[in-house]
């Protein structure tokens, strides 16, 4: 009898401020609950908004460094480390999985940026699971990332957790520090439109580029594109995603998180 393989869950996390690494709030509690609810993965592949370069590249070093890619935050945040191992073998597996698309191997330069470790320090605080990052190719259209996400679906069947880290709505230019947990109307409208797509027909995510609030909600694409990878995974699985948590920050950020293949699904 053929063994039935249940794919590893996948998720998109709205990571917000790096300060979430130090804080315990409703958002970080949902990240912890996600880690506790899923099987232990063989490895974790993170698509982080903060590795946005002119190529598709995967980290392939045995010990990725913790990158403090921000400024103006407390010393405690700069002192944080997430010493998870890497995995050159898994990196090579990823390269083979997505062929003929090309994924370069980064053996020396990058590591784990705060889009990765500020989340994983709550999801898997022991930092004992191999972690790799996949860069976001800045020169490619949204459809490229959707298709690449679908190709990565095979990794889920091999015990690899795929995690997107960004924000559905991310407009730093319009932040209102007086509204720490609130949202502008345009933020809510676009976030609601994304929820409608991700919980019914994730393959339709390219249509959101036509939404009247898209340009204001997504002034630059890097924080939105990690969600597109999850949409590709969901489309390949023929399933919708579920909302892990939602909420807003400083008027112009959305903290909504989505999951695919949770035990309750």
C-alpha cells in the first residue's frame, strides 16, 4: 500500500516591527501557538521581505549569521542571536526542486535577517532546526513568484516548513505613531480584499494589483511578495488558507497572518 504523506504546513507571517522579537503580545502569542501546533519540520525555508535582490538565491552555509538589519532600536535587540544551523544539503535540494528555474547558492554573504529570526524566536525558540532563506527576485513580476511558490510545494511533502515573512500592508511613509493598534480606512479595505482572496481562491492574488488601494498599501513589493509564495503553495494544493491572526499597527501596517495545511484544516 502506498504511504500517504501529509504535507508540512506553510504560513505567511505579518512580522511588523523588529521589536516583536522582544515583546509578548497577541501577535507573538499566535506565532508561538503556530509552532506548537505543527509537526517538527526537517528544515525551514523562509521567504523574507528583507532579502530583496536581483536574483533568486538560497542560503547554503552550515552556520548562517544573525543579521541585525535595522537601526535606531534598543541595544537588547542588537544583542539577540538566533543560532539555528543551516543546511547546504537542503539548499541543493531546493535548487533541484525548482528546475528549470535557476536558484543560486549563497555560501558566504547573507544569513538570517530580522524578517526571519524575529518570528522564529517565538515559533521555535530553541533554534535547533536548520533554517534557510530564499531571496525575493526584485526584477520579476508577481506571477513569477506565484509560480515559484507552487514549485516549492514538493518541499512540504519532504518535511520542510515554508514560511513567508512580510506584511500585507506596509507603508512606512504614512505611519502614524499615535495609532499603535489602529488602521487607516484604506489599510482595512485592502487587507479585507486580501482576506477574501486568500480564504477562497489564492490563485487569484494577481488580481489584487488592480485594487484601488493597492498602490498605497503596497508602495514597494518586497513585504507583499512573501504572501504570494504562500498563495502559490495553496493554489498548487487546491486549497484556501486560513487566518492565523489579524490586526493593525500604526495606521499603515497590517499584521494579518495566514496558514495552509494546519492540523485543523
